[in-house]
């Protein structure tokens, strides 16, 4: 069964350092999403791509976060500089164009010290 | 502004009995609703969904009910099994075109043998 791949699974960094997360969506899924989940809360959308274009980044803290999907396949989410409050699970999801069902990867657990 | 709320942080049921998880929403523009299950250290797994044109959708042991007038949906699991123990998230989207999901806070379900 096809799955969304994410790496790394865990990342520990110090504040003010840069971190990057990678996501490879299910093959053929044109829509890719990055979510952040803080412990005890539901996931919140950071950015949504349709192919290589950003269609929704209204909740992305653009002063420190950036995301790209250069070839419309895999994607990278970067934080620079990391802050203590960025500690969370970062989830990537993908869906077929026009579908409302999103499939999630295993996530990257970020701890900022 | 919490547009999707799951008011019960936890629920405990006996194996073989029915589990009922509840979800309320405030945004009348939501027209598609999903339930996800999440195990620790894993990403959410899609369970079942329902469009606003329906009031019930069933898939095996899982049934989702939608009451649009009350802006309320529920997930019924019957019979409950110990492997169903997980965090369950309710999610909603507006316009059925792969738009962002708004998640509730989650309910921890524990099924006791």
C-alpha cells in the first residue's frame, strides 16, 4: 500500500539553529499539505501545495518558516531560526487533486532545546 | 476560534460494547467531515468520511452520523476492540475540492479487554 514518507522521524535541535524536514507524497497525489500538531491539540495546516504552487500559506509564520515543492513531487519544510515554541509534530499529508481525503505520513517529532 | 470541537478528551469502554465519539462544529460552510485515528508516534490514519448531503455513512464496524441542524457529528464503533484504542480526530473542510482540514482536539479512546 502506498504511503507518505517523511524524514527524519525525530529531530532535536537548539534554539536559533536551522532545521529541515522532507516529505515524499503518495505517487500521483498532486496536493501536498504540511501540518503542525502540538501535544494535546489537533493538527493545524501550515501550507498547502497544488503541484509546485502554494495555494494556502496563510498560517505559515513566514518570518522563520519556508516550504518548497520545486518539481511538484517531494517537499521540504524549513525553520530558521528554530524557537522553543516550535517543538511539535510536523505532519505531511497528500491527496489526489479534487479529493477531500488526505493521507498522512508518520510525522517528524521536533524538540527545540 | 475553535471551529471544530471534541468536548471529551477521553472515553473508556469495554470490549464488545459500542464506542460513541462526538464532534461539534460552528462553521456552517463546512460540507465534508472526516474521522482519523492516531496511534502514538504515528501519523493520523483516515477512517471514514461523510458529505453534508448525507446523514449517515457506514463502513464495517464504523458508522458516522451527521446532524447538520445541530452542527454535530458522531462516530460509532461497534463492537469495540482493544486495537481500537487510539486518539480519534474529527476534521472538517469547506468546498469539496481538497481544501484545508480543520481538526478537533482529539478524543483518547481506551477499549478495555
